[in-house]
């Protein structure tokens, strides 16, 4: 490794530290709102479930020809549709707020880190930003996907309870415990992922804006370079500098690929010798 290569590696690692500092701060800030959402949703779900106590009554099943589990799934879907109608918009506001701030700070960081102020102006009215939001927090389908994960995990609890002949009281306790996990561990994962992807999107959009001005830019996938890095992400990093929008060997174009991904991108102006 030459002295120049060693200096570049130190510089790129420092950029990673800056990015992690930014995203960790934003995650900590917005995780509270996600946790608060799940706590409020728990209260609503338990209130609505209390009106379905009959589902857990053995005497009720003697009056119906429906299979207990199938009938429970039908009732649960109806209940969850009501929950969704009352909470989708609230979750959308929470997610959009995370993404909007992370994207803005990511664009600002890219301007400072990679192009030394050549990026010009960028805000959330930029067409690229608008289109990105239409595929993420700005769409109800994206929100329903998050909500669907909650629905499926809770349905699993209820179906198992019915199958075992478990009481309503015990089932309600299990659902409450599940939401406690949602409001801690899952809230953290959601905040990490939404922050990370929006921050990197802000980076990319600022760099694309620079490229629109005729400045040739290139990108490099970076990992945390430790034993927790997935082999496919190490392979992405090994591809080195690539044109903007490159599809990496993992099939991805952008980190983070999921809540556990700690990868990031760096950018630079294409060297004259290229």
C-alpha cells in the first residue's frame, strides 16, 4: 500500500465516522417518536380486541360451524383494518419526518464532504427528492408494509392462543408484551433503517445535482471493515470506484440494504487521468 493509498483509506474511514455520527444522532432523536407510536397503537389494539372476547370462549365455538382458527383470522383482519384506518396516517407522519430530516442532512454532508461546496442548492422540493418520497414514506403502500409486519406478528400470537384454547386475558398480556418489544427493539430498527436510507439518498441526490452541472462524479461502496460485514458487501466494496448508479455484485445500488447494514457510499470527482 502506497502512502497515498493509506492516506485515502484514513480519509474514507473518517467519512464513515462522520456519517455514523450523523445517523446515530438522528436515530436517537426519532426513535422516541416511533416508540410512542407503537405504545399508542398497543392501547388501540387492546381496546378493539376487548370487544372480541367471544373469540376466546369455548362455549362460542359450540355455536358455530366455522373452524376456530379460520374464523379468528377473519375477525382479526377486520379488526386490523380498523386499526390501520386510525393509525396509517400517524405512522406516515412519523416516518416522513425521519426521512425528511435525514435526507436534508445527508445532502448537506455530501456538499461538505465530497464536492467542497460545488453542489449548489438542494431542498426537498427537488424532483429527485419528491420521487424518492413517492416510493417511501410518502406513499401509503410503504406505510402499510410496515403495518403489515405488525399485523402478521400479532395474528400469530392470537391464532396460537385460539389453537391452544388460551384465555383472552393471557392473550392480551402476550400482545401487550409483543408491543413492548415493538416500542423498543423494533422502533430502533425502523429508526436506524429509515434514517440510514434517507441520509444516503440525500448524499446521492446532491451528487447527482453536481453531475447535472457537468462535473463527472463516481462512487465507491464502503463497509465497516470488520468481521460482522457480510461477504456480499465486502465484494461490493472490492469493486472500487464505479460510475454513479452502478449495480453492485450483490444486486444492490445503495446501502443500507436492511436495518443491520452498516455500509455507506463515498463520492469523488473523476480524476483527470481517467
